[in-house]
């Protein structure tokens, strides 16, 4: 059985409808016989009518039925089916410019798509498509393709129009990017919701849950450290990352082999390297992490560096917990941290 937060903490969470605790615990309401997520928008029950569970299974076996409003049996964080269809349509023909009427023909409201992509990914759907096309153009330029072929192949009627769009995106004209390196970014599905993964041709440099707050910050850091544009796309490193993450979530992989690169200050790099040494299925306190890097008084600085880790799961910051055994913090949401720890302890399965 998973360790639950304190009753006081859980009560505060459900009274605030705090979605950060979704998946960490579930609450059964004795007066109605239903169980909910902490974020449920239904009327808040009195504390004396609430009983807590660490999983839907526990609640069901205790005789509670799932709430129809917050659907606690459905795992949070998944990309809606309609959004998945839209992304699949782009990958089927990345050069095609999907217009609103074509999006509607897929049974999708274009306004809904724009709002969803802006809220969850920080860009509109059309911005994503444009970046995907220019990313493919960059790959062709770097492999020596003639500029005429690239320009016409990506739907631009003139060199000037293509050059302007390309320079605005990458900060340099096409001719100067033949030997430049770009960071390709893509979405990777997981049982805990979509991840945004970024990689050069040699290293994974970004892996974050897509709806993490302030996702722009790691993008800015990557541009600063690598001096490279960030474009939608895929490469061999990202394909390997996708495979190894799938093996990890299915319980078949306990150690990653994908090369990672995490530029930062010397202190941050020392913290992140030590994180990578924490064994699968184990967790340590922030104080212990500070001791291991030879800075026992720098617990707070270690905690900040832990929070600035840009490569989730592969660099396992989720394995660092509070001194009292509580979860501590996690940028991807505490419910995800709980789920990752349970997966590695053999207490949760994803098939």
C-alpha cells in the first residue's frame, strides 16, 4: 500500500481542488458512496464524511463507486483522442497546410484546437505545423539539398518569403545553417500524460511533461546554452528515447542507455550527475543528496538544482523525497512523482 500524505495535507488539497494531488490520493464520501479525485469540482464534503485511498482499486473494494463528474478511474494527463488525430494527420503529410475547413472535416473545431495547443503546449496548432515544416526544411538544408528544391518543396512561392520565414524562426538565413545544429522536439506519449522531448543528433537535452508550468524557461535555457534553434521534428535519439521510455513504463527497463546532456553551472551539473546514480526503486532525501556531493549544508541549493532539472525520468529527480518521507516537490505534479515511485517499487503497472 502506498504511503499517503497527512490527513491535514489531503484535506487542504481537496478543499482547494488542487489538481497537483490527482493520482496521489482519492477521497471517498461516506454520505454519497462515491469516490473522487482531489480536484473534483463537486460540493466539498465535511471532513468527518471523508475516507482516503491511495488507488481507485482500494476505493472500489471498500464499496465506493466512481464519481461521474471527475471520472477517477481515467488516468489524468492524457492527450484527447481528437488532438492525437490532429497530430497524426500532420505526421502523415508534414508539408500539407491544414486549413480550418480541413480540420473541421476531421470532426474537430479549429478554435478548440488553437486553444488546446496554446494552453498545453504554448503555441497554436498552426504555429506547430509551421515549425514542423521549417524543421524539415532545416534538415534538408543540412544534408546538402539545393535551396530551390527546399523552398518549393515546403510550399513557398519565392526565395525571399522562405528566407524571411526561415530567418525569423532560426535567427540566421538558410545558407548559414548548413552546418548549424538544431534541437528537434517532439511529443512522446506516456501513461502519465504527454512528454515534450528535445534532442540534438547526439544527446537528449530536454524531457518535460507537456503541461508543466513555465515550460518556456527550459526552452530559453537550451537556446542560451546550445546557441541552437528549437524546431518540431524527430531524429534517431528521440526515436530511441521513445522506445526506452515505453520499456520503462512497461516494467522492462530499469536503466536508460540514451546519452543525455545537461548544461548548467558546475554545482547544478554535480547535482544532476548524482541524481543519475540513485538506483531504480530507491529514493533518498535532499539532505542525503547534498551530503553525497560533499555539500551537506547546501540542502536548499540542492533542492533548487533538483527542481531545475530539464530531463525528467532519465535524470531521476523524482527519486529525491523530503526528510520525513513525504513527496517533497516535483515540477510535473506530485501525482506523477507518486506514480513513478510506485512503478519503480513494483506497486503500479501500466502493462
